[in-house]
């Protein structure tokens, strides 16, 4: 397949881009070019993305979960979504897609219910005034774990669908 034919590519990657770390976006840009996979970043503000027939930026209106709702509506079975948002990951899995968090941990049907329950519990704690802290700082190990998980996914799914 030539670079002039990105629409013929079946596998697509969607990115919940508002909170996605820049280093993860850079990894995704390189992977999209190398694997000739359409990468769509969805955000409520404009983002600078490299010029490429494989990389697209989709700006949605500002608002709570607007980007998540757009991704959930557009994702197809077999697509990959990069997100730290657990409810979005659950919606993706329900539609037959795959979800990977920016730290390289895949979401699965076996783990999503537990992750949703933990998210709900933490929300209740915060709502009652308990300081639960935030996520750990993004590390070099997280970057490497993500790059490895993405590469494994692309090797497995690009050859199967291409």
C-alpha cells in the first residue's frame, strides 16, 4: 500500500488527546507513519500534528466528555483507542474495539468492571472530602511500556487485518 492510499487502511487508532502526554503522541505519530495506520487525535482544542496522510486532528466542542463521546460514537470493531478514561475504555470494549492506557496497560473485558468499580469508589472518597492524590508522575518506564504495548498490538493486528 502506498502513502497516497491511507483510506484503504482498515486498522484505525483513536486518541483521547486532551490529556494524552506529548511523549505518547510522539510515539503514536512515528508508529502511524511506520505502520501506515490512520491515527486520529480527538481534542476540544486545536493541536499541532505532523503533516501526514495518516495523522488527523479532530477538534470537538468544549465540554465534559465531548471528546470521549465522539470517539465512542466513531470507533469500529478492531480499532484501538488510547485513553486514560476508564468509562471510555469500557465503551470501546463494548463496541469490539481495543483500548490501551498511555502507560501501556491494555484494558480488557476481564479487568474493566473492576477498574470501573475502583474509579467509582475513588470518586466517592473525593466527594466526601478525602484527598486521594493524583496519578503518579509519567515516567520513562511508562513511556517504554506504552511503546512496547503499542508495537505488540500493531504487529498482531496490522498483519491480521492488512
